[in-house]
């Protein structure tokens, strides 16, 4: 495993150049051109006895009763519906930028109650609302669930493949309302870098002005760039298309080490460097186990048998070692030096934190 990590790091450092030119569309986005999340509450019907248990999900019964009342069906007061083929669900999707009424979207349908499976169900017409409470789409259709489940009669052994409580409907929603986009108002657009960086922002401004003329682009801060665009919509679209295809050489990223404390994963970027330092690594294990002993009284002494459990303490200490790590200017050198310690991923988290505190690790630590 360690040899594989070292080989991978060496290959990346040898094959990849330090900084590569990237398209502007990969570095920045146009302000206002974004997706909007939609959500709705609905019912899935037609399940084969795998729906919600209505005694535990009263909202499913309430939803069915309300739907039937809107359809002109009045239930007798005090009716206790026992539904097995209905499930309450949440429907989610994303409304893409510039979506127009009539456009179709894919939706994801997720069980809200305790339905065992949504396989074979049909989603009834469900309004999809945005964050402002307005309805932007309507969803309906047959679900496709990528799994299967089987259970023995009487509730015995069961087998489930994949996840049965989430399904998807391709082109299952229709856009009913468009989101207005203020693109190019006042003859200007705003570019927003995905990662704020003053050097990269300056290079983007220089690239745009070299291509379209001085004064076209103006940096507002380390992330936002104001660009003068044509007033006509067709010319503005062509102008933005040319902007996105510009090649810009981004600045070198800040040195950063990402650590996942739950999984022990450690990821370092190319800018991480290591100063000369010495590290001591060893393991200390202490185990305490009971040692049962029986004490018998002497013959004719009138004593009683006594059972004692004196604890047995065993201390095992692995031979520690002090390693001197040389200063490394490349990611491959850092990985090779850390692999030489022989530490587990969890130990590596503590070692990196100690190296950062001592100033030997020239990088920012981020724990996720």
C-alpha cells in the first residue's frame, strides 16, 4: 500500500506540470447563471403491499383523505383507512438556468414514511415549489427503482438488493414557471471565481483585457470580476462563449493538507513542502486480564474455599525509533518521508498536526 502511494505521488510529480492553463469556464462562473432546487410532497400509489403502515404514518392517511375530498369523494366520519399500496414521498429536482415552461426535468422520489419499497409505484401529480414558495413545476409518472427485494412468507428471511425506498422518474416533471435572470443588465456581467485567489483574479483580468481590449474587465475583489458586455442579447451570448474559452494560467494553489478524522484519509496538494525535522514513533500497549485462583483450606481446619482474581498486567512497548526527515520541495518527497515512519493512517493524523505545530510542515491543515 505504501509503495503504491509513493509510486502514485512520484508519477504525478513527474508527469504533471506545476501549473497548467485552464479554460475560464473551469475557473469561474457567470453570476446569476445557476440552478434552483425544487421540492414537493406527494403520494406514490400502486405498490404491491409495500407501502406505508398507516397506523405509524398518519400523515399518509390524511393526505389520501384530502386528495379524495378534492376529487369529490367524501369518506364517512371515523373511517379507519388501512392502506398498504400508498406511500408518502418527497420529490426533489433542480431547475436549471434559463429553463422555460414546458421543459421536462428528471425527478428523484424518496420515501417519507416506512414503506418497504417504491418499486412499481406511480407518483401522483405533485407541485414542485422553490424557496420562495412558488410552484415552478409539476411532477408525475412511473417510478424506476434500481433494486429488488424478496421476503419469505411470515416475515422470515429477507433479501434486498440496492436501495428500494428511492426511485427516479426520467422527464417526470414539467416546468410551469421560468425564473427571471438578470443577465447583462446595464451592459455588464460579473464573473465569480470558484476559488477566491487574488493572483488568479489578476491573471483573468489581464487575459480578458488582452483579448477584448483595455478596460473591458475590472476586478472588484479577489473573487468577483466585472466585465463590460454587448447590449444585444445575441452578441452578449457570443461574447460570453468566447470568454469561457479563454485560456488562463491559474496561480499556484496554497499548500493544504486535508485530513478526514473519521476515515484516516490524508490528501495533500502539490504545493506542500517539508522542512528538516526528526520524528519519534512507537507504540505502547497495556493489557489487564483477570487471573482466577482458588485457595483451598487445610484438612480439618474448618476454613472455606476462597476464589481470588488477582489482575495480570502486561505491558508491551514496541521499539521506538527516531527518524530524521530531510527537507523536501515536492509532494513525492513528503509522501516518501511519511511512509518511512511506518505509521497507520490514524497515527499519521497526529504526526501531521505535530509537524504543523513545530513549523516543519509548510501547509494549511484542514480537518473534515
